[in-house]
């Protein structure tokens, strides 16, 4: 049953919200437009503000829901004596499902919004501090990608400073590394001066 919930967490993260929103609102495949990414930022650019906002909210929820709901199920069904590290594992698998999406040929989004949902579920303080970094860097540089990389890089440090368990810090570092790795195309475009800026 625990393995089943872990698999369900992965599949929850893999719900292709960006692709579905693009087809529903604009009848387009967002992978064929803009940056080619299925995340909220590209949906904003390709399909508009409402679809982008919906994708953002659902992608955050995809990280939050498995941590909170699946942990409650595991405890309520007597599958575990205590929560332990189950919330962390559920959240990491949800992020993995978003990044390496089995419904999209194991090519998904950058994992930023889903990771934010994971952090809100694990420790809202870390989520708030990481979000503050994102906002500050986005305001200063006007690059979503730079803000996302900075926020991801900062998360394990906030987790350490706030005294979270070592395994959680290690898990956070692993997720942050995956997010930064998924931003390689953005880093290339930044170096070439071709990255899109936030339009004011």
C-alpha cells in the first residue's frame, strides 16, 4: 500500500497541466511554442494570463497534495506508526513526476511550482523564504529563470538554518539540483542574451 501511494504521488506530479491548459484554452500544444516548456511561465506566454495562473496553482497543488493527503491516508490506514520521512518521499516523487513526466516522454516542466507546493507542505517558513528570494531576484533581473534558479539554490540553506532533519535537507538539495539542471536551456539563452524577460 505504501508503494502504491508512492507511485500515486509520482503520477499526481505527472498530471500534464500545462499541456492540458494549452489545448483547452488555445487549442495549441505549448511544447511547440515559446520556450517549448509545459510549465506555467510558458503557458502564460503562449495561452494567456488565466491559463497560466491556473497551471501555476495546480502545479503548486501537485506538490502540496501528496505530502499532506497521502501522509494522512498512510497514518489513517495504519500503514505507518508515524509520519517519519513519508511526507518528504511523497513530495519528492511528485516533483519527479512533474520533471520526468511519463505522459510526455519523460520530458516535463522545470519543477519550480511543484517544489514550492512541496515546501509549503513540509515547512511553510522555507517556502516563504524561498518565495521571497524568487520575488526579489525577479524584480531585480526581470528573468523568471534566474529567480527560479536562485530560489531553488537557497531552499536547502533555509532548511539547514531552520534546523530541519538532515535527510530533509539532503532531499531539498537533490530537488534543487534537479531544478537547476532542468534550467540548462535557460542558462544557455541567458549567456547568449536570448532569454525572455518579464514584461512590465
